[in-house]
C-alpha cells in the first residue's frame, strides 16, 4: 500500500520525486476520513474510474502522497466493468474485499453486468460513487461549476443498483463517514457476502472536519452459523442409513478449508460427490468418489436419479428440474448460507430440511459426530469400490474425447487437455467459456482448492478484470484465463490489457474462438429442436468476418498475440505463451475451433 496515516499537518513538504511543493496546512476532509477508513479496514486497492465528482479525493491522495501517509494503491481502470471485475477477482483469490470508485450515475450504470456478477456470485466489494453537487451558487466548496452537473443529477442514483446491493447508503456528513464505511464492509463480509454501495456529493467530500478515530475491532463480520445439534444427529443418521447417498455442491470451494472437510465426510461413508455448475474446486477431480459435473445437458444424471439421500451443500442450481431430477421417494437435505435463495424470485427445490449454516462449520460438526459412532465398514468398502469404478469409466471416456478426430480441427476437448498438461497445480485458472463450461470442467480436472474460479453468475466479460485482481492478490502465481470469443469481446480487452501492462499483472488468455455466439443457438435448439431455425440453420449468431482478437491486446497492452489454427501447433503455442507470461508480459492465444454449428449441440 501507498503510505497514508493520520497525524499532524506538515509545514515543509517534498514531493515523491524530491520536488518542492508549496507548504500548505493539511486539510482534513470527509475524503481524508474516507480514505483512512478504507486503509484501516485493510483495503489494499482502489480500482478507480474518476470523474468530476472526485476532486476532494484526488486532492486528499495528492496531500497524502507528498506527506508520505498510507493509503490504498490507486489502480486506474479505463472502464468500470474492468474495475469491479478486478475487485471481484481479488476478493475471490484473497478473501478480502477491495474498493471500486466510479463517476456519479453514469459510472454506476457503466459497471453494468459486473454488479450482477458480484451480487449473484456473493463476492464482497465496496463500491463508492460521487454525486452531482447539491448547490449551484458557491454556497459550499464543491458547488456546481460544470454544465454536466445538471445533466448528471438524478432522483435516485442508489436505485440503479439497489436490488443487487446488500447495503446502500448516502454519506451526508464527514462526521460519521468511518462508521458508514465500517458498517458497509461488515455487511459485505457477512454471509451471504456481496457488494455494497456508498455515494456522496462533492460538497460532502470537501467538508472540513476534525480527525476521526474509532476502533475497527467492533465492526467484524458475523460469526459463521452452525447446524443445530439435534439436526446434526438427524442428518448423520440419515447418511448412515442411506444405501445410495449423494452429495451435490457448486461453490463450497470458495472456502478452501471446507474442501478438506468434504473429502473427510465423503471418504468416511463412501459418499460420491457431484459438482453442479461449479465455480470453484469443490472436490478433487481425480478423487475416486468424484462422479462428474452437470451443467445444461438435457439428460438425466443416473447417479442423482438413483440416490435415496441427497445432501445439497452450497448450491444455487443443484439440478435443472425440467430434464434432471432426484428420485421421487428420495430424501433431500439442503445446507447453505442462503438456503431459501431469497433474492431469486422463482426458486424452489423441495427438501426435507433447509438448514442455514456455514458449510465448513456444518461439515466439521458432521465429521465430529460420525467419529463418535459405529460405521458399517463393509458397506462403505463396497460403495467405495462401486463409485471408484464409475469414476474410472467416466475418465476413460473423457480421455477418448480428447483425441484428434480430424487432422486440421482443434476441438474444445483437445484444447482443454493441452492446457491441463501445460499448467502446474498452483496455476490460477479463470473460466468464462460459456458453452464450453462443461468441457472445461471435465477436461481441465483441477484438484487443488483455490486454483479454479468462475464469476458465479452470467454477465459476460468478467475474466479480464478478474485476472488483474487475481494477479494482484497472488503475484507469485501464474494466472490463465479461458474464455469464449464473445466473452473476450465483452471483457473490454483494450482497457484490460492497458491496465495489465501499467500495473505489471501479466496473464495468459486463451480464446475458445468458435467465431460466434454458441449460447443463443443452444438455447434456441433446446426450446425448438426441430423448428425452422434448426432446419434452415438461421440463428444470427455467427461472427463473420472473423476479427483478429489477440491483436487488440497487442495494440492496447503490448501483449504477445498469436492465432492458432492447427492441432499440431497448439501445445507449443501454449507453452511458449506461458513462458512469456512468466517473464512478465501478457499473452493472448486466439485458438480457432469449429465455427458455431448445429452439429455442435
């Protein structure tokens, strides 16, 4: 972090390069207190897209810099989507919320889908926006002096983001600004985690106040919730009685410690684990009790359909009822920090029990209980062998899918297998491959918790900014983005790669380029499999002529850019790009897959 601590004003000030700066008293303003609050709360970075509402903040940063005071590092982001996605990625890798500063209601709206991603992905982040000045005749410092201040004045700026925020408020005075910041971060970090939003007009930020000092220790997040003791015993006894138990999860791995407890439970009773729409490494892919992944495939999962007891833990969509359901007479228990999904208007998964609890704590409770009871080891051994065989058969079939089928065609399966072979166990992979999500899950096969992340939602373009945030959070680790061509374009690659070069956050991007939108075509075929669009192959989703996508990153951020069209060139291209990234330069591989086609789905 850049220095910024409270103290007495300095009368002799020297700039960061030794330049003499005219001696002025240190003004302590709301902006000063706001920055102090963020620094005291442990915020390391402010991902900023600045505007006419931020003069007080810019002045406070300048004063702090010449006086060698601590403040979070400012990361200039030429697009708001990149800024919030970077904070999103940083929080996912580090577990620590960061700040995003945007310009009034325009910048708030330009956050766009990244707000959806942070909210639905339950990622803690503090967003701050200025507001148009509330005076126009010089009544207060910061009064309106630009024509845009009238045009940017809206009735309900907070309403733009209200349904996505865990908390939103307006700072009306500097005298309690630290309390508001601490409260906002407290709510953001409490389960279910999520984004929070504060705003303030220019005059409030410019307000001169007395220095503020409050105790941060009184503002911690909620303690994780536990399962009531009687339900621990009830759940454990159900698992012990079950002949065909199953665990389904989607985002348990957001807490890497929970994965070890899930492995312990799974092995103790030989319970297979199915990952549904996973956004993290929830269970090691190579574990014999890992029985695969499910995304949007319109097929019944056989193991789910036969399970007599299903424990769903940390999942929004454990299955899609239209095509894939558990058995009718099975028992379902649901453990989640938000088991009723109160912010999803249409949601119901009928369960025998809905338990609001932290997954790590719940698993620790279950494992502790099972340590104290007798377990039928013959049943466990038999079941372990059964699902080990299922696991082995699955992997053998997936391996066959990775083979070349045509000499000059790169398939998504082959591409993903090459990535898997080229990276190490510590590499951080960000996946935004959309119609290839299931392919990446199966063929990347990550085993180490904390090495695979998805946005947790559906607004495209997250991966670019998230890679910057991930690299800032883990500077010694290699970061690799896997993305579709559509989501690459949505990521604002010009802004992304400019930021990556400026702040030395190199990463590798591999574009699964099928030169079109696979998702709308797949959705249409899912509803109208034999419709006119299918018969005529008219879907309005192809990107012709094809753009040279990698060259955007080369022009904007000096990235190594390469297009790969032949399978026999692919492994060498990936290995070369990884070497370049490790030397400190970003790289983009535009890998040409078969163009979006009816046969693909």
